[in-house]
């Protein structure tokens, strides 16, 4: 079906199909936008706009969660902890007040420099039981290159603040493949990370997104990124050292100690339904996907006037397209795709859906077909995007 672009008010049916879902809440504020970031965010320099955001969010969340079981909550951005303590408490109270029951997991993203003991305590009191901290690197030169405002000491203090507040499920983000990164620097980052013993680790290669300041710097040849071989070596070092530290890789970019896999993100990779609230937030339910306008003023205006946001884009996926997309996202999981599970969810057998491509990728050593389960081989982990393009 042809997707629809352009403003329209969210129809009731989009939300009401989604009876059992994950909830994502987008906080569009940052103290300063990082040069590589392509997520929608704006500087937090207008308190009146922040008040309007919180008012509109209260209305949108109330509608989106009505008569619905929310399994997990994820508050991201932007930087949720860039809000002052009073605004952050209002945000958490809005979410908590809309939930019919306590979620199985409630995550809030944080930057090290904006998470102190008071904010960690109010998050814990609201019901947040998992905090994801954007450490990125512990190297001061690396942090300057990435445009980060924090230092390694801030990351240590933020982790300690979470634990003092009683939140043990702390995740740290690490980045590799950025200008100046090296095996030596990655090794040092791993040692610093292991000393903090987080429950979960996410690792990401620096991605040059079109239109970002980083993209412009690359185009002007002001910075030079490591080559593919260096990227691959850094990724393999992270995988090996994290495994040695007891972290199980359960997805291409994610590692966890036993019992600490991120349940919210698992919903995305398993074809589950999710509702997004806030400007630019994405939703998926019943074969339909849509997202809100990535513009705070436009989003606020539409919600405050009609009780629901305008929809920037929506699409009803054909059964085959939905099946192909599920195959690709589910293959991100280390356990791969169970054949019976996939058939039950989609009505398709992946061997018939993608038969020639699956055989070719197996012959190339990029996929392994174990009869009842299809997996990426470890050889394919670093080139997974190329594999997924073939399958989609």
C-alpha cells in the first residue's frame, strides 16, 4: 500500500488496535546537540516551550495508553535528564499516572553530566528501574572529538548515583569507529567500563548521518574516519572482551549480564507493537506504522488543539513486506529466527519467502540454516546491513 506523507490527525484506530504494547516517550531537549546526532532535538533554552511540551505530552499519553496494557516504557531523546528536577518529576508523574499497572521494565536515558543523585532518586521513586547512560568513551580526546560535554569522572558519578538510588540495572553506551579511535583506546575504554560493572552494554559504530555537522565536516575533509578494517577490528575486540567479562551478546549491538537483556528493545526486534509519544516518535501496530511530526511547535499545537498529534507519515504494510521486515529485524538477535515462530506471526515460511537469497547467503557463509532456525553467522555480524539489504 502506498504510504501517506503530510499532516493529518492521528485516527483513533491507529492507537486502538494496539492493546498490548511497549511505550516510547521522546523528550526533544538537549543542553547541546552532538555533531553526529540525527535524532530530533532542540536546545533547552525556552522554559515556556518546555511547559507546553509537558502539557501536550500529558494529553497524548493519556489517549495513547487508554484501556491498554503497557508492558515496557522507554524514555529517550534528546536527553531526558537535561530537564530540571521539577520538570523531570512532572514528566515521570505523567507517565506513571497513565499506566494501568507497573510495567515489566522502565528505562530512562541519561547523559553523565546531567544525572545527579537527586534526579536518580526521583527517577527511582517514579518507578524507573533501568537507566541507559551515554558514556560513549572514557578518553578525553575522544569525548572532545564527539562533542560531548562530560568527562570520564561524570560517567563514574552517574553510575554511582543510580546505585545509591537503588537502580542496579544500568546500561552504558560505548562508541567505536570515530575519528581517533584505535584498538588501544577501545581496550582502555573496556577496562574503564568493566571497573564500573554495568548490567548492560550497547556498542555503536559512529554513523555519518546526512545533514549533520559531522557529515559536513567529513564532506569538507576536516576529519578522517577509520577505514572498514579498523572498524571491524574494533568491533571484534569489543565482542571478545565483553564476552570474557561475562556479557552475553544477545543482539548485534547489545550485551548483557544474565537476566539484564533490554525487554523494551526486544519488542522491536521481535515484531511487537509499540506506541510512540512526543515529537518525532514512531509507532507500529497491526501492520501499520506511523510517526509524529519531528517539530516541537507543530506537535504541541496539534495535540493541544485536538487532543491527538498530526501524523507526519503513515503506511499500511502488505503481509509480505511486513514478513520481510520482521525477518530482517529478528535476525539482529543472536538466537536468530525460529521457523515456526516466524510462520505463526507472519503466515510465511522464510524458506519460501526468500528461498534463492537465503541459499546464496548460506553458501557465502553469511547465514546458517539449522532446519528450524535461521541465524547470521559471526562472519556476517559486521556486514549485517549488506545481508539485510538482500533479504528486504
